[in-house]
């Protein structure tokens, strides 16, 4: 029925978003760690105190990013899921 179609669209959107958010957070965390250890991004100034751009990893930032991405995903996925549920009939399945 239409409720099932709506749930499927919402679940699929959430799953895609979660995979993207988690992989982005992991890649971002690895990049930040590499920069902290090896100074990948330079300041571009000869007279700076530190050669690498200062960076700090804060776990709370990762959690906030995950929550914001999840909220935006559900907000954006709701309308297409409702429209898909309206346009689907049992005969088309």
C-alpha cells in the first residue's frame, strides 16, 4: 500500500544519507589525523610560527554533523516519499 511505499522511500533515503555521512566523517577524520601528524596543509607563509595549518579533532563536532545530516535527510526525503506514495497504485506493483 501507499504507506509501505512511503516507508521504503524514507528508509532508502536515510540509508543512502547515513552511508554518505559516515564515510564522509571517516574520510574527514582520517584526513584531519594525517594533517595533524604530517602537516599536509601549509599556511603558505614563511614567517608563521607553525608551518602547518592548526587543526584539532573534536568528537562532538562529528556527532553534531551526523545529527544535522540526518535531520536534513529526513526533511528533504519526506516530500518525494509522499509524492511516490500518492502515485503508486497496487496494480502497478
